[in-house]
C-alpha cells in the first residue's frame, strides 16, 4: 500500500482548503489545486441536481467500491 503524507490545513493555501477531511480527498493535498478540483467534482456528481437521486448515486458508489475491493 502506498503512503502519501496528508498536509495539515495550515500547510495548505487558504484559497485551496476544502471543508472535508476525507482521506481520499486529503491525499490530493500535495497538489492543493487538484484537491479543490476533486472536491468540486465530488460535489457536482453527488450533491447537485442530476438525473439520479442522491440515494441512487450512493448505491452506485457503494457497489463500485465493493467490486473494486475498496475497504472504505
């Protein structure tokens, strides 16, 4: 398993900080602009209006994670 150090909020530029401490997201902290973009993509896909309900989106995410043997 790879290890990438997470940056603390104090190490991130204020304009690139995101209000989420999820480890999958925080690993992008080594490139703060990418972390911000990842967070915006997550919000777009999971929370903003679209053809699928929030429940359907979560069910798809859980199924894909299970198929990929993800442990989170």
